[in-house]
């Protein structure tokens, strides 16, 4: 059987564009372009006093900025929510305990990116936008599109990829899905916010080439393809200036070169200077006084409140700067649910839960399998589930992305639900989380002292619990198969937010070693039961050399949302064929990554990005360095073959055609990945760069012809001296395959336009 699938991957923004739009995505363009009443906005602005204008450009509670009741302008209501609408806050910082604020807990951003499925990106956004709308929000703070520069970043789980193209492709669908519901996305954190430790103080020293080729494309696509209505400034500095009010980032690039007509919202407390915030692009200041005083914030003491008024009244700053900010805010309001007309939203409905399950099913990645998987429940009498993460709940942890879910299926529950009464399921915790001072640093970079920890709730530097290990080994010995569920966690009970965290906002990990004695436990289980599957949760990888060689099967489950346990069980027992692909390189040690080996992370007050454009696989493949699992890699229970590469030049574009065939015995999905390399150039260029992909579902024996269209921007680079995108005529190698290290098809094109 042979079908034909034509995919458009024209990169209109200098890097990429979305594939053919759906009707809903076209409706999004209508909302963006035609529903903003410019004359009405000008009329409202003309009726405002300076005080009223200033009241709209800073917070008046933890998650609202001021409105103007006299003119019928409401507050602008925001919520955290990269993967679910955050629990409700009152006028102050703290949560409302009795609020009706349960929401769908979607798989985290890196799990979404692991699907390599643009359609799921859009549907994910639809769910998030619907639920935000039903909760009365106007702006959702997401998606996070910061590049995964280091595996240690505590917030990697919220982000999408180490690759700018994949990041941008998945973000665009998400943005359109949210905004088609009348909810503004606030794409974050602009820009080069790639670490959490000391994020308020660091100065990222990075070239304009690296910014434009690696760290900007997700934001650029969000603006030019996604039509994002707002962008969030970051905490850090870039090349000496705070990003939230940065002349180059905001005025020259975002609002200048990219033509962004939306609102720049500060991260909570990221404004540091009144004059710069006024003239360098900050439109709404959030969180400043809340950071200083949670209980009694003075909202008139924000930089963009009375301090701004003083500068304007003195003549130091023109009032037109404030007028531009208010115009942008009103434009966002008319586009969104604040002042625009939109259908009612819905929340916690079965179709949202099914979407959460679907993303988990396609985002979980099978990394090793020697034939053990899928497990056959008809051949098993007992299964031992071992590991603390088999029963741990993750939705309400991790920092500002926390969600209060209607429910959350754990791996143990998912396995029991699937097996029913047919197989006996035994459980042992195996290990317990603890707080170890040696694993963390406080904001100054010094080791956190025991005296500053909560001694009542924290056990310091405790070794693995030998009793739990003994119980686990005894269980493993008598089971027909073992499913070990471990990995990272979102923080530790009893610790202040940001302290004692392993995989969460405000703190980075110091290494990639599995915590709590898990490495030794896995090794001991492997010795007594060869039918052991390792399932790890977490926003990035761990060191694997000590346990992976003896492990027969390894599934990386990220944080897979409210139906994550269901999806894990379905994959383990073959009800779902895994199709996830890694959106980041899995090397064995953090010291292998260029951010550590030739750059700096976390650094001191300055962090030198001396690896420049060589992030992730660009570095490993160019340097010929071996990794444990490469970018784009993921196994299936069937097999695929790539053939018949054809390259055709027409109308200043290159058509890349190939055939993908399911050569196995069951249906499954494969991701065709297209990489480009310029053979000779006047500047250093990586040996491969992702420039196109498409995910296809095939029945056994079925073939599909894929056509991916690349325009000249797929072959361009940002010139480090000319400071512009440049295409140098020459010979380009184009390769196609299923992962960055498995590209069996290769062809050459010569480009002279």
C-alpha cells in the first residue's frame, strides 16, 4: 500500500513556518488582524489621565494589572500555566484554599516536544486556552521556549528542546491553539534564560549570532508565525543589560525587526530600572513589590507607578512612551476575552483528559529494549513495581507551573488498572527522598547551611534506606517481572520553595547522578531479576553508565500529566506502540555538554556562552563525540525503513522527498527528520542542523512518500560581522532519517541564489 503526504515546512521567519493551517488557525489570523478597533483604542486613550494610564502598566494584585472602571476597561487577569491553569490566587500572593480551581494537568512541555507532532501542539493549546477561559483568565503565562542548554537547568521540564527549529515548530501550534480560544499566550522567558540558580543577577555574555541562530528562533516564530499577543521578559541580563528592559532585545529586535505589536510583560520582579523600563520596551510590570513584601505590597511603589510619574512630570521622559504601552494593552484586551467576544470555555471535561493521555502516549520515549518489552500480561503471574516515583504525585509541585488536578494517575495505579485481577501487582518503595546539603546551593552559590533549613521536616545528608532496599530486593526475587519507577522529583517535602529541589524552578541541579541511592538499587534489582524495566521521570536525563548496560529496557516518561500512569502502563504492556523521540541529547554526564565543557554553567555573576552556536547535538556531532542517546532518538515496537531520497530545486526552494515504510508487524508512528549542512562556508557551521520533520502513522507494510519544502532560510546563517541573515552560495548536504545519528539517506544540492 502506498499513500502520498505533502508537508510544507517553509521557514518564512528565517528559520521555519508551520505546516498547512487548519480552518481554526486561519480564524486565529482573522482575530489577530481584524478585530482590533484602532479608533476606539485611540479614543479611550485620549480620555485618560496620566494616573489612569500608569494604573494600567503595573500590577494591582498578584496576577492582575490595573483597569479603568470609569471607561469600562477591566483588569487584565493572568495565570501561570505552561501545562495547566495554576491554582487560584487572591489579591495577594497566596492561594485561595477553597477556590474551584481544579484543572487538567497536561504533560509538561518537554513531553509535548517529544511527540514531534505539530497537531498535538495545537490541540494542547486548545485545551489550555479553554480551561483558562472558563476560569476567567485573559493571559496564560506560557509556553516556555527557552533552549535547553544544560541538562542541569531546574526548569527544563517546562521547555521544549535544545534545538531552535523543533522548539519553534511545537510552540507555534501551542500558541495558535490557546489564542484561538481568546486567551493571550505570554511566551517566556525572553531571552537566554537558561539557568535558574542566581537567575535574578547573572549576566549572560553571548554573541549576536548565537542569539539569532539558537536563542531567538522560538520567540521569533511565536511572533511571526504564532501571532503571540504577549511576551514575558526574563530575570537575567544579556550582555550587560536586564532583558526585561533591553534596548537590543525589545526595541531593535522584538518590536523593530520582528514587528511585534503585542505586550511585553515582566517576569514577576524582573524590572530593575524605571527609565529603562519606560523607554526600552517593558509594557506591564508585574510582581516587583510582591517579591519584596508578600503580605503588604505597595502597588504604587512599582517602577512603572509613581517613580515613572515623577520622571514624566519632570520632563525627563515623554508621556508618549506610556501611551504606546497602553495602546498595546488595549489591543491585547480587544483580541482576548478581556474586551473581545469569545465562546464560553470548558474545564475538566473528558476530551481534555483524553488529550492529556494522547500527548503522554506519544511523548514518552522508549530508549532501550532488548526484546523484554512489551510485557505479555498473559505470561505473568506477579509483577513487582518498585520505586518512590511509582506513587508520587507531581502536579502541584515544580514551582510556578504547579496545577491542582482533578486527579492524577500514578504509574502504580496505571499498571493495576490495566492488569486488573489477572496479574498480582506487588509494590515496594525501594528508596525515599531526602535533602542532602551537598546537592544544592543557595542563591549566592554557597552551600545551604543546615541552620537555614527547616530542621523539623528535613533530614540532612541521609544515606539510602537499607531497609527499603532489602524489602525491594526480596520482592524483585519472587516476581516474574520488575518495573522500577524512579528518576527526579519536583522538590522535597518541608523545604521552602526553591530549596532542596531536584527538578524545579529557582534552583539547578549540581550533577546528573540519580538521587536517593537509586543507581545501586537498580543494579541490585538487575542482579536478582533479569526481567527488569527501568522507567524514569524527570525534565532531563541522568547518568546511566553505572546501570544501563545491565538494564534490558528503559522508558523515559518525563512528567506525563494526569494520565501519565495510564500511558506508561499501556506502553509497557503493548497496548500503545511508543513513538516519542528525544528533543534533547542524552549524554552520560553534565560535564560532556558544551555548556560545561567549553562554556560556563552556572558561572558567577557573568556566564560566558563560549560554545556559541554549538548547543546540544550541533556540538556533539560536529566534534564527533559519542553520547548515550542522540537527539531525535526513540524506539518503537515495529521497524521502519527510509528510501528513495529525491532533491528537487524549484522557485528558490528545495523539495526533499523520501519514502518511509513500516517493515514490522504492527502499526506504528515514525518521525522523518531532515538535516542540512553547508559543505564549505566562510564561517564555522555545524555538521548538521534540523530543518524539517514530519510524523507519520503507518500500518504494517505501508509506505508513505513525504515531501518537505525548504526555502533559502533553511540554508542561511546569521553573519557574525554583517549582523544579518546570509545565504552563501555553495554545496549543501541534505540527510534524512529517524534520529540525528541515524540518517541513512544523503544527497547534495548546489545553491547559487
